[in-house]
């Protein structure tokens, strides 16, 4: 068990800092014989890559992943898959200004307090750069999942502007820079984000990840609940402050008869008349869409000056310049999808182990 | 690693079904030399016990816990602590009516689909009865935590009726049957709950758990984040559909300058001017109150008839009578406190291991 | 992960002290639908039970196991199986004499040094009584293994008297009090053991455990090697000081051409012309018999006085009376078989998870 | 939990194949603030490196390790340490001859049977090349251990030639190519090994690893026993077939009064009059030297032709040429030391967690 590993049987261990020579991960437990090469993984990384629009950080990272082990002649061998991405566009000097100050909303203060020292360059280990390896691991996880399982994410709220669900179009998510399924609201979001950037601030978001085609039976009764593991997975993403499944917090305001999804036989199969459960009952998948949402706080690296203290214990102010995403929630979409894929792949292997 | 265990170093493994002879748990990793006996644990169990007011199930369970190992002459020995509670008021015949029907909102269908068979009596393993052992384990966890750490829970929303935060009084939580910190709203809740029961329905709730006195430095950078583990802990409680930390989902609607808690030196110590972070930055505790909330869906066992299917694949209806909590959120309060205690104790031991 | 758990997917967690009210365990990860009741487990416990001949301790423990959870209508449900045995013949006063002295060869001194206190009655947690739960768990593990897999143990050396392998008869192991496969040497052993007891001493032994019918492919390449896990499993049994697989230490004295088991096709199947590997190559089972041996030191509780020190730091002598096995190796046979069963069951589930 | 990870809190995960682009590992759980750089690790790797004498493989690998993360300005940061060694002298064509044949004594057959495919080049994942990363991790582990703890290894038997213990000199181990502590027998070993090589065969060995200065109290009562973890650690090294602690298999032939190490106070401290226990009682260190031995089988890659079968199921013969160690036991010495260091470092952190 390790603080930098995730999953029980499909197990991902990441390493690397924002401004070190490279970041990487080890993916253990992958079944043998699956087709895998860099070309399969790269598009998922490209989706998360910075600099794809003016709404994300301008750090230029090609994020070319290399497979260093565990694949032979284009197939997984069942041994650990070593992945690495070299860091390229590292401007550590951007950070010397903040070396001796704790940035509010960042891990600077807590890292220093915990470890007694910290790699301050680009946030070190706490940089969202680590999530590139999650995306790579998620691409491998997708190979384990049957092709019937489709995992898709979307931003459903930016600031306090929510999408209108009746306008939902998955196709639309690829057509705007926000993974927004609502063409109309995405225009408003552009203005919103431009305004935030202009005043040196930032903005939060809510992301929804949906897995379709998940078979009934994944998960476990008590601590190994599918939703408990999704909650940990999403909450472990940088800047996430909340996670919900199905009706989520809204379920608290429903009555028992509204909330419990009724069931009916249809063409010889069990079906549900609604999906407040978000595809999970008693910690186990129902066969409906698994629906999860997570809230991402606004980027803490902002130009607008904030009160803070120095490592030496003096009051001061800080204005974080560097190159930052005005809304980290946008690039969290492929990360959320990847975490969903990893959790499902792990649960699938565990289910196969116990139930054959 | 096991689907019925929780925690890395302070490790709780529970067993038992609602209508079996007993439920129990093994608590491993407890430091030696701590004062412990049944009398310390029992009051926490009593707080969760059914039948304390007309707003909880009328099942009569004294829930007397026995310590079977790991304690010698009133002190923990460092070896595993075996705990057991015998089930008493078991009326399995209440359940024969539902033996062949899947109750909507329950795990009946998913268990059957996963395992091919299920102990249908009282929900078997998926019964909230399992949470009694969490509460017992949480009582042990509190022994590990310094006495400066105070963990308290409250119901902050019932149905769509929220508390008014300016009226918050911890003392009040002990004076009404809802752990409600707002004396005024608790009166409304009585009416709300009575109405729900009368029409054979049920109601959801939001619980807030606050840990004060937590030292800075608990948690870990990436997958071992304190908030990620709290998320898993709370989401693993029966009927929970959402978890949030600090400003939570509300953080999505804040701007970066509103959200990032500013810092100031005060009497030589680092302080924060707000607590949107909920006491956790970068997965590590800040020293402020750790504040978490979770949403509990309305009880799925309701008298009002619902559409469902039989195990044999026929459409039918079901009306669940038995003895059920009209709002399971109420009794989730001591459970939430216990999970907070378990997570903090585990993280404390892990911190001590790595950072001395 | 826990110091009192064993196995990854088939996971056994034991609790309990020699002179506490009970001992027990939780077996998690068992596949659902397997036939299981107390009657299946009890014979394995009876084989380990004390007092079956004059060559084992005279403590009278019926060792009646109760299944408290995880089984419904005679079938496993897939949820954790709680097992318990109540301690009966506890004579704690036997131990007050040794309360303040460290018995040489026992864990008394190290426990005290580690934990600062210890339950001195009957060795507390370090008593071999804990192994009863391993035997019970092993009985469940056998249910998971195909009936083609046969696990049998034998004592192959007592003191310095080895068996003659050409006289090996499995049937004979049931006919003498030593699980000895060599009828001739078992007579010598009787004399040997009687003499040891008479002079207030004790004697060591080597146990061999053989699993036949194990399919090729169980195990894993590096740290999850089948032999590495067997080594941990056997070494974790009380009083064990050595473990070997196949030719074991003898392999060091072989040349490369003698040691490497040659292969031949036979009836369309791969066969080996010898089994120096003990059924494991590169950490993975070959399909041949898995053959392991472990050495058990002589019982440390002996009447003959030995030099020791008191908990207060004075030199003294100790003569351990109580009721003790003159050769703990004998009762280690069913325990060794159980550990083999647990390791194989766990590896089988892990193999199924990864390789389908 | 992962088949390619080792340790609970000081956790090592390795990846890489013999003929892939690189091998590497992730070391998680290292305390922060420890001095660490490549220069500290490299000498340990050099000790294991091939080609240092005519008695090891002539493959030329500089084995230059790179630290890719977890270290900042010469100090560990508490985040995962990524290590990598690029493979250089890869002659995969040496292996095309054996692509379709299973080498007796190797993992070829079992890998193929388990995974359905294998990277046959140089043994792929089952190559002893993986042990380079253990050595690197062991170097980090030594940083965690107090400088009072000294870990040293020696070859104590080659073929059937044992050392004479009365001639033991640690200094001598550095003066011959065998890590042999007995100057006289090392001369015999030269002849022995030259003869084995000449006739195209190989030879086995027994290695002893001794840790001095280990404090009393490391380890745990039951499954987390220090000796159980050492057994797994050593047995997981390639080609190891047996492990013993202290008197080991010899303990079986001792009487209880000979075996149990007597105790005496000396200068106010508890001392032992002998060390049959090998420094471990009840799974917990006694403060005496921790003494372990493991047996390494003769190299399976030999020139002398052996009967085997093809992947297609035909009988054939094989003569393994390539570049191989005539006695893999020699290079296992630094690996054994490293595993001892890793186990002790992990247990030290666990002890600190539980007992402060």
C-alpha cells in the first residue's frame, strides 16, 4: 500500500515532479495479450495537454509518452508497464519569486509543514502535471474494459453557469474548448472565462463523467463499494472539493418514493424507470449508466494579489504570474474519464477473481 | 487488501449480517498501552442505537459490545482487537414477503446479480447494521487521537430544509432527536418527518462532520490525500450519494480570489482568514477545522407501493413494511463521526511512520 | 494491509489470545455459492487439536468452530466469513510463575520490549493457539481449490532422525501419532520423544507439505512468486526457522545439469523428468507437485531449568511446567497444509483475475 | 497490492525487462530530509554489476542509475523516488535460438503457460537484471536505517564446499571474487568454478546475510513477522530455493535445552548466551545479529545439452550459450543485503507508526 498508488489489482503507481526531468508511472496487473502501443495512449494525453486553446495554460509540453516495459511485439505481457514522459518546457525561474512564500489555496504551506522541505518549482509533486500519468494509465484501463463500455466526460457547470440538460449533446463536447455538451451555454462560458482572466482571477467548474455499458455486478458490499472508490478517485484529483453519484446531494431533498428507481421487465431484461442511483446500488453497478460528478475549485494561482505569509513567518502579499489555467476544471475532464476507467478496470478484475 | 477492510495502518475489518447470530470487527494496528474497555465504546454505540426516538427504527437492539482480544488489564496490547455484538431482535419472517422481490433503491438486485444468491433477511450484509462496528472502531480510533482533537457531527439539511448557520449551536445537537444544531429548524423537521412517515414515505438528509484540533500535516500528496480517504470513508456508508469538503460544490461558483483562503501570522502562528478549503490543502491538513459533508438519500424501505420485478423476472409491486428509519440520515451522524475518527487515526499513524 | 492478515484476494485476518475468551478470524474474498458449514471445517481442526496422543499437550480444547457470517443456507454468500472458537480449558494460574520472567526461546522478551506490556498468559497472541484459525481458514481455502488438488503433509525428520524416502506411504501418516510416512522410523521416534519428555526437554522436526494436481500458471514473476508467498506463509508459523522448495538447500550442492529438470512430451503434454524445482519455476507453478519443507525448532517451554532474566532486570532461572507439546512440529502438520491451501487459493483467484 | 511491489510503508515497485529499453523502480514512503544522490546508490550497484571477474557474466552493463524524482537539492522530499537504468549491452539475437524452446530450470515454460506469450529475450521480466533495482532500493533503505545498523553478506557454501566458520573474516569478503569470508576455501572455489565452466555446467551456493545493530522490537506477532518477511524477500530473488534464520534447518536436530538461547544481564542490559534464534523471537528482533541464509540453485543456462520441448510441443535438446554467470549465487550477495535493508527499513517505519 502506498500513498502514490491507486487500485487493487489494476494498480497504478505514479512518480515525478512538475519541474523534474520526467514524470512516469508503473501500471501493474494488466491482463496479458492486449494490443497496446504509444499510439493508443497518445490521443488521450493530447486531450489533456496544455495549450490547446487560449483557455488553458500556455506551457508547451508535447507530452510524448514512452512505454518502457510490459509490452512485447505490440501486446501486453502481463508484467508491469513502465511509462515515462520527459518534462520539456520547464521554466523554474518563474517560481523563485514564490520560493519563500506560501501561495493561498496551494499545498505550499501544508507540504512544508509535513515534510520540512519542498520542491517549490511548479508545485513539485502537487502539480496537476501528475494527472498526465493518470490519463495514460486510463488509456490502458480502457483496453481491459469491453468495447461496449463507453466513458465520456463533460463540464456541466462553469462558475455559477450550469448547462441546460435538455440541450445535452455529446457531439458538442468536441466542438468547443470546454468539453461543454450545451452549445448555447458554451458561448457564455467564453465570456465568463475571458473576464476572469482579464481581472487576474479564475473560475471553478463541475465535471460529469458517464460510463455506459457497464455490466451489472461490479463493486462490493461495504468498503470496496464502486461509489466509494470513485469518490476517492475523483477527490484525489487536484483541486476537487466534492463528488456525487447519480442524484447526489439532490437526493437529500427527494422523498423515498421519488428517489428509489422503480424496476420493470423489458424484453426479458430488468430495467429501471429512472437513474437517481447513478448506476450503483449497495456499492454494486446496476447495469445503468454510472454517473458521477465532481466539483473543481477555481485555480489558486491568480494574478490578483492575495494576503499570505513567508516561510520565515512574515506577513506579505503574493501575485502568482507563471502560466496557469484560468479554469483547471477544463483539463480535469480527460483526467476524470481516466479515473473512471481505472476504477472500472480494477473492479472488473476483482469481480472476475471472486465471481469467475 | 480486502473489500471489507478500511484503513492502512489503523485497519478495521468488519463481518456479519443483519440477521445472522452476530456482527463483529477486527481492529488491527492500534498502538499499545491505550486505556480501553467496553465502557468507553458503549456510549458511542448507544448514540447510534435504534429506537431512541420515534424517528428511528423500532428494532430493539441493546448493541452490547464485547471486547474479545487485544486488551489486557484495561490496556491495548498492540495485537488485534476483536469486537462482537450479538444480534437480538431479529424478525426474519418480516422479510419472507420480500424474499422473491427486489426492493427498489436497495442492493437486492445487484447482490443477486453479482453473487448469484443473497441473504435476503434484513438486507444481509448490506444492512446499515454493519455501521455499528464502524462506530465501535471509531471509539478506538478516538483513543489514538490526541484529546485536543474533537470530532462532532450534525444534520444540516433534512429534505429541502437547511439549517441557518448563524443559529449553529453544538450544544443544541444533543437536545433534539436529529443532531440538529439549529433549534428553530429542528421543530420544522419534526413535522416534516411525521408527514413523511404518515404518507408511508421517507426523507433524505445532509450531515456535516467537523474535526477540530487536527494538527497540520496529516495526509499525503496524491492518492493518499486526506480528503480522498474521507470521500471513500463517507461514500462507503449506506445510502450516501455525495461528499464534499469545505466549500465543496459551492467552490465551483467562487472566483479564485474568493476561494483561496488568505493567510496571516497571528501570535507567531500561521492562520487563515477563511476556511473554504475545509482544513485540507493538497491532500494535507492545514490545522484548521476539517469540515466534510455527505448527502444521505431517503430510506428506500417505504410503505408506499413501488413498481419492481421478482427474482423470477415478473413485474410486480412492493410495499416494504418491517421496522425502518424514516430518515436514515439521522443515525448516520455517529457513523460519520466514527469514519472521520478512523481516517484521522490512520493518517496520524502513517504520518508518524514517515515523518517521525 | 495488516500485521494480522494474510493473502491478497483470499484474505484471512485472525484475532485472539491463548487465554482470552475466544479466538477467531475473518475470511474475506471467498467466491459465492460454495458449500460450507461447520461440519466441513471441524475435521481439519480435530487433526490439529491438542491431546490426541501422549505426544502432544494435554490441554483439553474441543475447538468447536462457529460460523458467524458469510454463509446462508449452507452456501457461501461472497461476504466475509466470521469464525470463532471459544477458549475453554484456560489455566492462567499456570502462568503467574512466569509473569515476571522471560522464557528463553519465547517471544516474552521481544513482546515486552516492543509493546511495553504483554498478556503473559499462555503466550498471549504468540501462542500456537492462533494456528487453529489458520486451519479453519485452510478448510475454506480447500473449497475454492478444485477437487483435483490434494494437499498433504508429513513429518519427515524428528530430531536428527530422518525418514527413508523409499519407505514413504501417505496411508501410513494416518496410522501413527506423528504424521510419519515411514512406519519403521516412527517407532524410533516414539522412543526419541519419550526420552526427551523424560529428561524435561523437547525436540525439533521437519515437515513436508505436498500439493498435487496444482495447475500450471499459479504465481507471479517477481515479488508475488508462489514460492515467496509459501516461504512467508510457512515462516509465519510459530517456531519455524527454515523453509525450502523442491531440492531446497540441497540444490546448492547440485551442478546445473543435475538440477535443471529436463522436459519431454508425453501423451501430448509437457512433462518433467525430475522435480528439483518443487513444482515452481520463476515463481510460477509448473503443474508438477508443489513440494515444500519447513523446519520447526524444539519446543521452548521445557522443564529443564534455563538461565534467564526477570522483567525487572535480575538474573534468574526458569523451568516451564504448564502443559506443552514435547515436539510442536507434530501439530504443525495440519497448519502447514492449511497455509499451503490458503496460498494456493489466493493465487488461484489472482490468476483468474489477471488471466481469466 | 501488486505482484511487482515489495514492502508496506517503505514500498518498492520495479518494472522492466532484460532486453527492453530500461529497467526502473519507484520507491515510495521514504522519510523526507535524508541525504540522497546517485553517488550514494552507485557503489551498491557496482558491487552487483556483471563482469567484475571471470566468474560472472561478461555482459557489459555500466548500470548507471538516474534519480528522476523525489529528491530536491540533495535531500529526499518524501515523495516517490523514481529510479531508472538504461539497458545498454543488449544482444537479443543471442536469444532467437531459444525463442521456440523452453530452457529447463527457467521460467520459459511457466510464463508461456500463464500469460500465453512471453518476451523471450534474456528471460524478459524473469531475468536477474531486475535485481539491480532491488540493490538501488536497498541503498535508499540504508539511509533510513540508523548508521549503527550494518548489513553484510557472504557466500558460505559453493557447490558442496562450505566455509570453515572459525576462519570467518568480513575483511576477506572484499579480497576475493566470491564474497567469501574464508580465505582458504575461496581458493578451492576458484578451481571448482573453473571446472564447472569448463565442462559447460554451473554450480549453486548458500549466501548468509547478517544485520548488526538492529534494535530490539522490529517485527510483528503473526503474519507480519520479521522472519516471515525476510523469507519472502529472499525467496523472491531469482534462483533461490531455501531460506533459514539462525540455526535454521539445523534447529530441528537440536534439543530444547540446546536451542533456546539463555539470557543474562550484562552491564544493565539483557544479553543472550547464544544466537540460535538468529536475532528473531516470535517474529520480533531481539537486538542480537539478525542472521539469515538462502540457497541459490546452480545457473540453469548451461552449455551442456539438456532434453527439453519446443513451444510447438516437440521433443528437442537445448544448449544455452549466451553470456551467463557460472554461479548466480555470487552476484546474489549484494541483492541479499539489499533485501535485508528493505525489510528492516519497512519494519522500522511500521514500528515507529505503531509504537512511536
